[in-house]
């Protein structure tokens, strides 16, 4: 089976055979030169989309307005984009005008950073118009052209600079960094969906701490949606933490987090739960009951969050209890609700819930073993005492 890279080369060759120029471009070339493999392959070509559609059998018009089509080949897909320039950035968001061009250099000039404009041909020769190879060697993030102009055109690039720090562990070059500092307010004009998208990538990337440090050095965080305190902590933190714990931290210091950014309902709910769980963990410490109720994963996120705000970690205890819990759900009880109904002199249906809950407590704390006969005997006792209490109440 051919690799996506080999299939991509065959696309370049087909385009060339039809008289067009075509190169691998962008993140794929950068990452390949750094030794990472990715199947996310972008191709730049002098051919127009309609030419590309005529040449290949399976083509999806994914972004015709911007000159992009997706070419499908065997199991792989490729974004093939006509050389283009961009002008008239509306509201620092998206270019409101795209012009196709015959010049590769023109196309490369509109790209954000020198390391993102390298191109590779089908023989794996690399072309470098703006010093990207040197910057790869010295691990430098540098805009193509005047950084101020480039950030004025598109403020999302401010955050993209940090994203590549987070992904690659590179350093932002001085002029670029100064321009980020002077233009930091303009990020507020960018659509929040795009901001969250980049921010989330930063939080998931291996060098995120470097990125948060760079964010603080440029004071970018100060005007970034009230997240400055949380980001400062992330820049300083030496503990490991999950992205969900980081969002909990940001939410803790900025309760409007979910009003500003549209997270998925699920993420929002999880973060709010982790926050609530962290309070239980902080106030009461770890217990079998807490691990049973909240689950190991949720508690570990809560523990990560507490570590970030300097509370001692309960991680060992959480893991030890989770590993030793005899049951993890109420359904795992060897004596269930039906068994209660069928074998006990139950007076009120609501008592079943109370009995099962007590059985859970007794099993997870090791008072009784999770065996049918043992639990049945214990259930009798609980039921008796419930009815005893009720009699006492009446008299
Ligand atoms: P990743 O591997 O993280 O996807 P990437 O470099 O492929 O990184 P993309 O966001 O997929 O990043 O963009 C593909 C290419 O398009 C970039 O390498 C860059 O050349 C160009 N690009 C993307 N967004 C911008 C932008 N806002 N301004 C200028 N060029 C951009
Ligand atoms: Mg990409």
C-alpha cells in the first residue's frame, strides 16, 4: 500500500505532466523536515480548481471560493489550493478578497511565518524563499515581512505564533515578539471560534508551558478575555495537568469563560463538574465514597486543578482507592433492586434506593463483601431499621 506522501507525489507529478506547477506546502513540509510525520498534506499549485477537477477522478469542492479542492486518492485526501494572494482583511478576520496568481512566491508571501512557507517538490527538493530553513535550524518563529503589517492584516496570527511555540518548542524572534506586544489588543477583533480553536491546540501541545511563558512575556494575556490570572499560573506551573484541569483553572478565575467562548456543551458541563468535585476533594479529602461517586478520571482532573492553585495532591490516594474499590457502579452490587423487591418485606418503594445506597457504602468501605447472601442479610438489617425508625416516628 502506498503512503499518503507517495500518493501526494503522484498528484504533483500528474499536475506537472499537465503543464502546471505543484508543490507540497505549509505544515506538512515543516513537520517533515523536523522529522514528524503527518498525513495532513497541503498542495499548492498554479492550476485553477477547475483544472484540478478535470485532472483527478475524485475531487470534492471543499473551498472553491478560496481556490481549494480536496483530491481523494486511495485512502488519503489532499487539500489542493491554487496559488493566491489575499487582500483587504475585513475586521482582521478573513481576507475579503482572494486573487489567484501564477506566482509561487506571491502565494508564499501571504503566509504567516517563515517556517510555514517552505515548499517541496515530488523529488523532495525543498525551496525556501524567505529564510525558513535557517529559522527551522535555529528554532525561530518569525513572520514573513514586517511583523506589524502581518498582524494588522490578520490578528489571529498573534495566537498562531504561540501555537507554533507550543507545538514545536521554538522561540519567537524579537521583532515578531515586539509586534505581538504592540498589537496584542487586536486579538479581541477576531471571531471567538477561531480563537478557541487555536487556544485549544496550544493547551494540547507538548510545549504549552513555553507558549504560556511567551504569552506572558508579550503581555498578550493582559487583554485576553480576562484570562490573565489563569494563564500566568499556567506559565509558572511545574506540575503536570490535563487540558480539562487547565480550563477549570481558567473558569475559576474567569467565571464568564463559557459566555465568551462557545465550548461544546459536554466540555462546559465536564469543567463545571470538575470544579464542583474539586471543592469536595479540597474540603473533605479523598474517600471511597468520593472515588465511587465521581470516578477516578474526574477526580484526577480536579486534583490537577487543585495542584495548579497550590493545594496538595491526592493523586496517589485517588489511584490507590480506585484500584481497590470492589465495585465502581451501583449495578455491580451482587444484590440489586429486584432482589430487594423479591426477597425483603419492603414497605415503601423509596426504601429500595436507601437500602442499595447503604449497601454500596458498606461494600466500598470493606464492611461487607459483595456477595449475594451477605448483602441479602445486610439488606434485611437495613430494611428492619428503616421500618423501626418509621415506627418510632409515628409513636
Ligand atoms: P498544523 O500542522 O498545526 O496544522 P499548519 O502549518 O499546517 O500547522 P494550518 O493552520 O493548517 O497550519 O495552515 C496551513 C498553512 O496555511 C500554514 O502553514 C500557513 O502557511 C498558511 N496559513 C494558515 N493560516 C494562516 C494565516 N492566518 N495567515 C497566514 N498564513 C496562514
Ligand atoms: Mg495543517
